[in-house]
């Protein structure tokens, strides 16, 4: 999960700097479908608090608690506070 978010941040930097034109170019250069690039880039719609948490989780050998697939619907929630509450619920940290 951490690696995917880091990848999305790298791709965003490439887009912002103009080094790549669009997500289609990223897909071609990385041998991915445009849909897959879009899925990964959608992680950037997560609240900053969630992104910070994901980036701070140490790499481990066991299955991550939160997967990209589980986060996909949360990326569609506009309200960042609601996103945070949903992630807390997933982690068993209901407030």
C-alpha cells in the first residue's frame, strides 16, 4: 500500500513538472493500463491525514490491514473528515 501511494506521488510530481504529458503516457512508460494508473492516482484524493498514516506504516511481510482495494471506495468520498472516520472504522479505531 505504501509503495502504491509513493508511486502516485512520484507520478503526480512528473505530471506537475511537465516531464510527462498525462496519465496515458505514465501508463505506456510503466506497462500499465490507463485504468490501473487512474486507480493508483486516486489514492491522492485521500485526506492528508490518511496519506501520512499510510506512508508511516512500516513495510512488513504480512498482509496489510488496509489494502488499495479497500481504500478505493473511500477515495470517492468528498468529505475528508468522513474519509478519516471510515479508515478509523476499518482499523477498529471507532471514535
